[in-house]
C-alpha cells in the first residue's frame, strides 16, 4: 500500500492524515480528531478519551466499525513513528456523531473540503 502522510489544519489544530494510493482515500488519526472536537490539551488526554469512547461504542454494538478501523505508523509529536488508530471518512463520521461537540458540524464540512481537494488534485495529476 503506497501511503503519503501529511498534516492538515482544522482551525489551526493539526490532524494527521494518510492518503492511500491503492484504496484512493484518506485515513485520519482518530486521536487527533478527538483532540480537536473535545479540546483536549494533550495527546495523552485525547488518547484516554478515545479509549473510553471505544469501550462505549463497543457496548453500543459498533464492533464492526471499530474492527474495521486500522492502525498505521504516523509521526508523533516526538518525531517517532508510532502505531496510531486511523479511520476513513465514513468511519470517522460515525465516531464524530458519538462525540458531543460544537465543532462537529464545522469539522464534517472540513472533512468534505479535504476530500474535495484530493479529488481535484487527483484529476489534475491524471489529466482527467
């Protein structure tokens, strides 16, 4: 799988993303999205929030969605590559709806923009 890691900004907050050339879709760091939506001060607190949310989603019957989330090595704040839970846009939408946040709707619009930027870029690269 040819992957390209990047950082996208949502309201000046970083979200690590990976573009998968084979599947032709983005995968987003779930912990980064949780941090943005819940105003977590540290990656550790965002990670803890995600762990609790995963348990809750599991008890609500979202096991299939959680199983389909994968882990990829992403560059952490310390510069090291670490396995990180990631989700594609569809999975991320399910996660977002489970997080009470005023930022949820603006974040969904941002997700659509990120996807549209890639689609436009792909068309330009391929000449389509």
